[in-house]
């Protein structure tokens, strides 16, 4: 029991130390002049820019897909028209 109580006290002490460190990190994020806060805000800005870029690229991909489908339809129509004209040319000969 004594060993478990010692371990419990040790873990509680370590937990307090970790909570203090966490509070210090939270405080450093609140102050925009700290290095950690600057890096955090820079990373956050970069993330937002990448998300915007990803959205733009997804929209462009969708536009290209629609354009490709239109071109495939045109190709099929032109192939049919070419076959018709080829058979008409053979009949004329």
C-alpha cells in the first residue's frame, strides 16, 4: 500500500508539473510576440492558404472533368459523322 501511495504521489506531482508546463505553453500562445506563438500563427496561416489552394484545385479538377466529358462526347459524334461520310464517299465511288 505504501508503495502504491508513493507511486500515486509521484504521479500526482508529475501531473502538476505537466499541467504547469501546459499552462505556460497556453500563455505563450496568447502572447503574439513569443516565438512559439509566431510559429503557431504562421503554421495556421499556411494551413489556411493550403486549404484555399486545395479548394481551388478541386474546383479546377471538376471543371476539367466536365470539359473532358464534353470533348469525349464531341469525339464520339465526330467519329459517327466520319463513319457516315466515309460510307457516303464509298457509295459515291
